[in-house]
């Protein structure tokens, strides 16, 4: 798996209200900054985002060779686009995975996905069935590599015991630090498989939340930002990137300046004490 360290998240593309040409400009901005990987899921934007992205990419299809496309499947949402879904549920049957892949390929206007993730743990997942489906899609050249998202260590190990997984996409930010101690990042290091991190800015709460934890953490991050001469967002990104598992960081911004903030963070190296000051502020007490 050869993803860029910064991965452009397309989850909110439907909200950006951009024309196809403006969406293409966003893609070109990503590539110009060295952000060659784009993160999708079949459900994003009420099943519409991949089509919006594909519409833009068709304006300059040669760009496909410069990027890696990631998609996720396994969540079934009630939607006018999927009238067969009467309630939100998980589905990791081979039939559902294959249907999701085929729909994503058509919407994105591509012949392959570089990475496919199971979006959420499915309590009814048959690991052998998923593995056989993955291997068939790989033989057909429709998906190059596979992984999971939001799984526990044990759930990752189960599927990985049947077929090799390339990565685990997890939530991590200065306000959401569970992965530091629940074994997820330990597993990533043990297996030498770089994780992907979503919501590194805590969904914007780092800037807007007025609660005690967010206020403490924001103050600590701002001090680090001032020491490095960068803004708060870049410091928050750098805090996540400091982890020795070498995470890929998924942004969610449609702004060129927001993309640049993330790229700038790859050049920062927080000291152990700087990193720990932020962690201490987030958990609300000194390290044991």
C-alpha cells in the first residue's frame, strides 16, 4: 500500500456546493501538494459523493494515474438511493461487498480501487466469506489492497488471520486519545502496518468546543503552535503525526489552505515534552 502521508477526505464534498470544475480544481490542489490519496466511502453524502468526485475526474481522466482511491463499505443506510434498506445496519456479505465495489467503480469512473476498507465492525461478519470475496476482487484487479476501519484489535486480528489487511483506519485526535492505550496503535507497530487516522481535528471541536477538556487542550496546542510558528490546526495535525506508528492522516477540508495546513505538519517534529503537554491537557491529569 502506497498512500500519501496526508490523505484527502471527501466525506463532505456534497456540502461544499462546488461545480464539477471547482471539484476538479480541488483534486488538482491535492495533487500539487503531494496529497495523492483520496478517502471515500459508498455512503458519503447519501451515496452521492463518489459520483460527484467521478464527475469531476472525468473532466481530466489522466489524473487517475497520479492518485490512490480509497473506499469503504459495510454500512447500509436508509436512503432514497437504496430503497431496500429499511433501517441502518451492517452488511459484510460477499454480495453486499461486491455490489458496493461495483457501484463505487462506476461512480468514480475507474477500473480499480487502490484500497477497500470494511467501514464498521459487523457482528454477523463471516471472516471466511469476506476473505474469499476480497481475494476474488483482488484476482479480478478491481481492488488492490484491503483493510478495516473502526475495529477493535481482536476484530482486526480475526479478519487478518484469513486474509492480509494493509491498514486500520481509526479515530485519533488530541481530544480523542483512546487508540493510544487500547492496543490499536500497538498492534499497528507490531505488524508494521501504518494506520489511517480520521477526524484529527476532532471534527472541528478543537476550535469551537467550550468545554473544559477542549479549552485545556486548545491552550496546550496553541502553546506548541506558537513555539513552532504555525497555526493551531497544523499543531494538532503534527501531534497526531508524532506517533511512531507513522499514521496516514485523513483531512476533511475542501479548502486549499486547510490542505496546506496538514502538509505543513509533516515537516514538524514535536518534542516528547511538547507532545506530552498536549496529552496531559486532554486527559486532565499528569502522566502516572
